[in-house]
């Protein structure tokens, strides 16, 4: 998996696709990643990370692109469920809280917003809440990377954690309450919720790296 906390000057866009997969998460991810692996790696795309939901029947694909148009061109050539439409985001801001190289899980949180100014406001508010609380209140959080949808209606935060237990402890702690207060205090912002994921498989120009359950 490409390190999501390293500098990313080449990343012009991120594409996120989700599937509701009752009782078939692994099968869907296997089909999608096999379709990508079977095709020549497309110029303009940097990496693909496929995730399986931990507590819900969901699957998520996270693709980094240097050329946003390359994604649509490539996906249009793929078969079956791999052609599902993605939401296009622009990388906006990232904070690194711990330099540990390996994450045990990723947590994706989404916000519905009224317009682009609200996108930036909620990111600023959440980052401030994280930075102003003591590290022991969010122990195990490695990083948070914020993305703004190109249509101005969504914000996505991909946070990396050491393991599931650390995230569960965070949910009961002070930093979580601070981020909720920050969201509530920002007009025009509505939290959609979050989902915790485990990495299923990664692909990139150097071909295949797997981390399958």
C-alpha cells in the first residue's frame, strides 16, 4: 500500500468507490481487484487500496491519480462490478500524529456540506480539535487525511490507526467529543457517519501487494 502519510505532490485526485456487500465483501473485493490486476497498469494512476468493512457489509476502493481523466478511461474498460461509479475528491489537508509505518485499520468518516466554504471550515475545525487535545486522548491514531469532493458537497476523512482497539477507545474519549462539538458548531455541515476498514489488497505500478484476511 502506498504510504498515505508521505508527501503526495503528484496526487491530483482521489477516487472512492463503495459497495454494500451483504455476506459477500471478500468476493466483491476479489472480483474488483482481480479485474484491475489483469489489466495493464494505466499511466496517470498511482495506487489502489481495497478495504473490507469491519463492522458492516461494505467494501471500499481508494485510488490515487496524477491524471484525473486517467481513472475514467481505465474503469470504462473493466468488467462487471469494477466499473462502478466513484466519487472524485481533491486531497486537501493531512496531519500526521505518529510516524509508525504500519496501520492495523483505517477509519473513513464522511460529512455532507452545503458548499465549498463549508468543506474547508469543517476540516479546519476537526484538525483544530485534534491538535488541541493531548495525545493520550487519541492514542493509536497515526494520521488523518482530508479530501474535498469536486462537487462541493462532501468531505471525507481517511484516518489510520494502529488497531481496532485504539479506535474503539477513541470513540469513548475526549477527542471524539471535541470533534463532535466542532461539527455541531459548524453551520451547513452534517456528519454522515464513519466505517472502520481493514486493508484487503493493494495494487500499483510495481504490480501486486496483498494483505488478505
